[in-house]
């Protein structure tokens, strides 16, 4: 059970990617065998990419592989570097929390309006339901990374080894 909790976003990404591959392959086969495309595949693949991006960002946050420009912070003394890092963590968590909140509001709005998807004609909120939770997962994983970094900055996974 601990493995599933620790690796949840990797499992979700693997399942989404496997499903997207199968759907894309089925569409290619259908197109070559029948000369018709499966209309729903574009819709499913588009939302699959959205979910893959959000949960992939959670993987990057846990590893500390998010985009960062460390040109200035690398030159700072350790105490000042930690203060700048804490400021960056606070701003990042705030931005992610706002993203989660706005995506939740979009989900609620889509649910209330009764919008349906264009190809499958299913409620559109089905596709958006995982996005706010994905942002919340990114917050959790980023805070895990920040705690690891603050305990031992030298062991942080975002450090690039000298070659």
C-alpha cells in the first residue's frame, strides 16, 4: 500500500499513457482498414495529454526537476539560499493552490452547466475531475521535495553532477 501512495502519480501516468497508446493505435488501425477515423479518439487523447501533463508535473515536483534558474542562488551563502528557497516554495505553493482552486471552480461550473463532450456526449466534467486533485498532488509532492532539500541541500535531486 505504501508503494501505491508513494508512486501514485507514476501509476496514473503509466495507465493514462498505456490507454492513450491503445486508443491511438486503434484509431490508426480503423483509419487504414475502414478509411474512417474514430471521432472520439481525438477527444480522449486531448484530455489524456492534459492529465498526463498534470500528473507528470507531480512527478517532477517530487524529484525537484521543475524549472529553476539557480544562477544567483548558487552564489548565495547557505542561510540566504535557504531563505530564498523558502520564499520560492511559498510562492510556488500559492500558485499551485490558486491553480487547484480555479480548476475546481471550472469543474463546478462545467458540472452546473451540464456541458457534454463533443464526440462522446458524456458530461464534460468527467474529464476535468482529476485536474484540481492533480494540482493538490503537485503541492504535496513539492512540499515533500522541499522538506528533503531543507534537511540536506546537498542531497537534493535537482543538483546537476559535474561530468
